[in-house]
C-alpha cells in the first residue's frame, strides 16, 4: 500500500490563497474517490486521477461520490470545515484510502485535490453499504482545519 498518512495537499494550501475553493453550502462541488492498495498519494498530490481507483459497484462509480458541504467556521485561531458522512449502497468495495477533490473549478485547475485520506488498511463492503464517517466538525477534529 502506498498511502502513508492523511494530508492536506500542498497545492490546496496555495489554492486557498488564490480563491480556488468555495466550501460554503452553496459553494463548489467536492467529491470523494476511493482507491485500492496500488494508489500512491502524498501531500504533493495535485489532482483527482482514475488510476488505481476502485471499480464501479452499487452506487459507487468512477469519480466517487458528491460530498455535502458544511459551512466553514472558526474557533479561536482555527478555521475549519467538514462534510456530511457519505455512503455507497449495494457496493462491493475494498478501499485503502481516498481523495477529496473539487470538481467545480473551470479555469487553470482541473479537479484539484483537497486532501489524501489513509484508511490504515483495507476497508471492505460486500454487496452492502460502504460509509465514510467524517470526524466531528470542530477546531480539533474537522477533516479540513487551518490553524
């Protein structure tokens, strides 16, 4: 397996300063794509790819699922945002990690990544529901935090 940790992608950090991403509820469309144990992603990952993505099964198809944005907020000196949990039904999937990416930008960016998620091993569903449970939406746990 080539996943090595969870990362906010370095390119994402620059793109925040370039106003590429809009995490508000009515903002950009973010997606989560699942990957097998051959995928190789790090903080240097810049864009969604179909290479080593898990196959279509049940409600999962190439490109992954659309996430439901939770409006960004702050607590003390940390800004954060999160997504609602995401489920793929009637799916037979074995995934080792995922990419969250923005499918909205139309200028110089194509499907830029937000973060790499490492599942720390195989997560499997067999003709069942494969669910991504996001952490609590707060300044110490939210999936996207900028301190």
